[in-house]
C-alpha cells in the first residue's frame, strides 16, 4: 500500500478528523502537510520519504531518553513475550508505583490510568469527593487534558485553535470551573475567599502556552491560599513530572501539593497516566472508598515495563545532561534572535523551552497570545526544511532528550540562525 505522504494524508483524512489522532498534529497552526513518521531513533525521526529530522517534539514529552532507547525497547519486547495485558494486578505496576512514590514524597499512594487526561480528571474528582465542594479553579492557558470540566480557557491545542473552550461542554459543567490568570495570585486569593473551592489545579511550570515558569512566590501563594481556605492543591505534573527533576517541579520549588498528576515520562512512550496523593486522600478511591475510577488498560504491563526502564535511566547525571542541553539550546537560540534582529525571546525550564516571537517576559496566556504566530509558522516551516521538527504551535514547548547531545543542539542552533535570517528576508 502506498506510503507517499500525499496518499497517506488523503487516506487518513478520509477516515480520521484532520487525518490525525490529536488536533495539534494536523499542522493547521503552521501550514503545510504534516510529515508521517515511519521511525525514530535517539534524537531523530524519519518520515515515510526517509527524510531525517532532529526531533524536538519527542512525542510531546514522554521520550526523555530519546526514541527507541535499547533499554526501553528491550523491556517492552521481553514483557510482550509474556503477554501484553492481563486485566489483573501484575508485578510491573508495583515496581513502577514504588519508583514513583520513592521519588515524589507527596505521593504516598497512586492509581495508574492511561493518559494525562484521565489523571487530571480523576484528581479533580478526588478533590471534590474529599472536600464535598463542587467548584475548581484553573488557569487560563494551562491545559489538563480534554475532560469536559477542564477545557475552560485551556492551553495547548484549545488555545492554538483559538477556541474559548470546546463545543459539547455543557454550561452546567463549565459553571463549576473558574479561571484566573497564571501568576496572578491576587485574583486567586479573591476568588478562593469568595467561593469555596474543591481544588486549585495548576501546571507548576506551565508548558501549554509555551514555557511559562511560575514567578517567585506564585506557587507558595497557592499553597498558602489552599491551606487557609480548605481547597486542595493539585499539581498537574504530566509534563514536568520526572522531567524537571526526579521529584518533578514540586521538588524544585520544595512544595507539597495535595494531589499530583503524572503522565508522559512515566510511560516512556506508552500510554500511562497516574494521580497520587497522601494515603488518607487515596483511601477514598475505590475499592477502598466511595470515589469510583477504573480502566481496562490501567497499569498495562507493557507501559509499566517502558516506564520502569525509562525511570531507571534518569539518575542525577541524566538531569545534569538535560539541563546542560537545554541551556546550550537556549543560549544558541538567544544569540540567533539577537543576530536576526527579530522581536523574540526564549523561556526555559530545564529541558523544556519555547522560542516566542514576542519580546518577553511571557507571564501568562495574554502575553503568550501576543506572540506573532505568523512568524512562528514561517520559522517552523523553515526549520522543517532544514531537518528540524519543532512542535507545530507557538503555544507549545520544545522537548530536549538525553539523545540531544552538543552536536545535535549545535545543528538546531545553526538551522535557527539560517531560518530566522530567511524569514527576516
Ligand atoms: P494526555 O491526555 O494528552 O496524555 O495528557 C493531557 C495533559 C495533561 N496535563 C498536561 C500538563 C498536558 O500537557 C497534557 C497533554 N499535553 C499535550 C501537549 N501540550 C499533548 C499533545 C496533544 O494534545 O496532542
């Protein structure tokens, strides 16, 4: 069967909306047809024409050790030979759960699910079950998956497509989700004092409006507000968990949320999510308690094996290497922006970063929305033509892996210099 991209895209669009399994992959924000990827290895992927790209999407975060790492592949293959799913407890999920609870002290107990969306929606349900309250507060530009109640003013694909929220979310559902601006503690304080909140859910380092770090005091302020109003603090660490540090963003800022959402890295490229909290909170989750949540493939042995193999590669030297590569890329991109004279800035947190076509600082979704998306689209196309695959949206993070060594980073920087020169003209 033909694998030419044009045929593939046509065939895909006949049977899947936009020809994709997730909207942002359709390249609507940057134009052109998305390459269909046939294989990946290390820091690179190849499309169905065998064109090679340095990959800065890394499956939107999970591939922190690079594509097809031998240790991860071996773990998946050997598990697959023992079966792919049992619908029963298996040793692998105990192993991964122990690795996570050892690394993240605020998570004494967790439940595996199959996506970050499920993790966030279950965390919200747990907060409502524990507090008996209905309303939650999220931040504009933060994205916590596509559960109905979490799509209000969401980031990532929702913002990329300029949607206020999503069709199909009922006013009754939307009514229970309040929003504030990221980094705006005063408004949070006002809302939390006026409305009894079940939870405040936040990306501790925001990644879904591009990389937007918390300002000093913001997260500690949320912790204080939750403590004084009885709301639970949910850190959505689906991106930052095991990426910014082994203990996630909460380790960096030395704060304990009440509930943590995880995903991406803990599955090493296979579908995994998890939510966790103190033993007492998690004891409310069925079968121990009245909060119901379930999943056919939750704790899937293949995904558990990939997660265990991936986390086993993330020691302190790995985080030093990730930060080194992120910093090298940030320096190179900043120099390229200066040399080109464009209005731009780079914001970074460890191995997460975004080149914004806007002078910084980018503090929230309003600042992020000011970035010049047309210039980003032109830059994306120019980089793609030079063999560098960036996330196809200005409002996303670039992901660096352990496979992005100095040589790879320098090739990306070279391509950025040339691409910026090209779009400046
Ligand atoms: P998934 O359901 O896509 O596994 O996870 C949802 C989610 C939850 N929380 C955070 C902080 C997230 O970033 C995500 C998903 N991230 C996007 C990229 N920004 C996934 C890419 C996509 O939607 O295709």
